[in-house]
């Protein structure tokens, strides 16, 4: 009888965990403001992508793509919905980039950044753990596991996007593990004194295709 009881307990724990993640997803959507209620305009080239009248160049797959094709790729050929979006000028050119949050499940989201640059629209895929708790100051948290996490921002070199690390815990480093602020190794206490400072959250907006028409 012990094995069925253990299995039942495990299934119950997983059920409560899933309910908790669904509640968090619901909370994210409820906290998002109505579509179109932002003062910052969406660049016209990006609006054309959202309306389906223009393609964008997916830098990660090195191929042109429509928004529908991107949604299908995230869902392994079964399109997934865009739940919400955010705007921020990450490249400092005065026009905002658009971040779309695709709801893969009640547990996680994946992100696609659309950027108008040099007469074209470029898309950058950002994984769920690579864009955690984004802030209106342009920074966000990232995580590669319990031993490697930190805060950074997007950095652009022409078309290409990289992660600019601002602070990092890297206990997995083969030769120089530790805590780093601005690339400089510091004590654990000094690191958390800086890393725990609050950052203003990035506003999100509910995605409504009709509002983009």
C-alpha cells in the first residue's frame, strides 16, 4: 500500500504546484494594463508586423518570418497565443522595442523582441529564464541555474543582440567562481547589498490584435 500512497501524495503536490503557477499566470495577466493605454507609441514598422502586412527578420533562425510563423514555432507548429506586451528603448535610438510574451503554458512564457533598425524589423528570441522581472530601467534578471544568475540588459552591435551582464553570481565558473558587480569580484555580502536593491517594474499591456489594427 505504501507505493500507491506515495504516488497519490506526489500527484497531489504536482497538482497544487500547477494550480500555483496558473494563479501566477492569471495574476500577470490581471496586472497588465489595457492594450493601447501606453503613452509610448509602437513604431510603425513594428505595427505593420503585428498587422500581418510585413515580415520581420528572425536573427536567431536567420530567416524572415511572420508573427503567425513565430507563434507556430513557439508551439511546435501549434500556434500559441500572445498574452501581453511591453515597450522599452533598449538600443537608445529614441524608438521603443516591443517585447511580446507568448504563453507556452500556465507555467512559463517565451519572449520575442521586435526592433526597427536601419529600415527593417528584426526579431530576437528571449527565453523565459533570460528575461525575469524586467524593469523600466532597462535591466532584468537572468538565470542559468541555482549557481549562475544575475542582472543584465540587452546590448546591440548593429543587428546583433547580446547580454550585457551587470551583476552575476557564478559559482560554476571552472577557474574563478564567485560574486561579481560590474565585472569586479566582490564578497557575497557586498554583492547582495547591491543586487537586492529594488528596480521599478516594466509595465505590461494585455495583447489584443484588434487594438493593433
